C-alpha cells in the first residue's frame, strides 16, 4: 500500500465504471482489480454494487479472495457500496451467505426492495465529519438493509433514522450508490482521511 498509489476498483462484476469516474474526478488514478497482482501498490480499494453472490464466486475463481481480504485487514482504505457492503459485513441474511467480516454489522440482502422497487430519496442531515453541507441524494437499487450495528462501528449517515452508511477502522460502506448520484463526499472521506485503524480493531 502506498499513499500516492492508484485506487483500485474491484471489476469482476457490477457497477465499477461509475466509481472509476468519481476516482478520476478526485484527481486520482483508478485501476481495475481482477487478479491478486492488481492489488500491488494501491492506496485504496472500492467494492462496487452488483450481485454479491456472483462476486464471491468470481473472487474465489480468480484466486483474489484471500489476497484482497489480507490487504483490507492490513489497513488498505476501502469503500464498499451495496453488494460491497454485503461482502464486508459480519453476518448476511436473506439468504445467508459468506462474507469477509470486516464490519461488525449484520445486513439483510434486498431488504429495501428488489430491482423493481429501486428508488431515490434524501438522507437525514449529514453529521459532522463529512465534507460539504446538506443531505446525501440516495439511489437505492436492490439495496441491503443494516439490521445490526456493533459497538465499534460509526454510523456515518441515516435515512428515516436507520443506518445507511457505516465505518469501522479503514472500511467505509454504504447501502446506497453515491457514485450514481455524482456525490464524491464519501469517497473523499475514506481516501483522504487521517490514518485509520485496520479493520477488525478498535480505535
């Protein structure tokens, strides 16, 4: 991991291109991550939305699962949206499936509704610590729901009082798609912060 290195975007499946556009807008280099060698020299990592079960299969098929897990647990700043949040959680339901367990949260897949129930909204007021004023514009597409938040997890944003963006150490995750709304505040929060505590450790 290098401070000036590119930000990797997991590009096995799902909506990685919109994240690449945000990264380039930050003046950073983006690198598509498909194999373990693509993790070398990264300064950050993005896990995009998509189909989490398909991503798991492809992570194992490419041999990327364990190197990616090791990189994040070693402290690589990581931003996960929608399916990426599912992969980051400790426990996944509806249905149950495996996950990395970087965040001490439980999530329920598709709990905000299936594809035909996709919708847009505005978050509750954004708390201090997030650059820029005003709520987030929320794009929910087959979004997971955070049904439990552990004591070491910081709630970064809510909608109707429910957590929709959370952070633990070097991992930030959102149930919605800020990249589709063109909002780069969460990307800035994780990729230009003070030094973070590695995943799974308390600050």
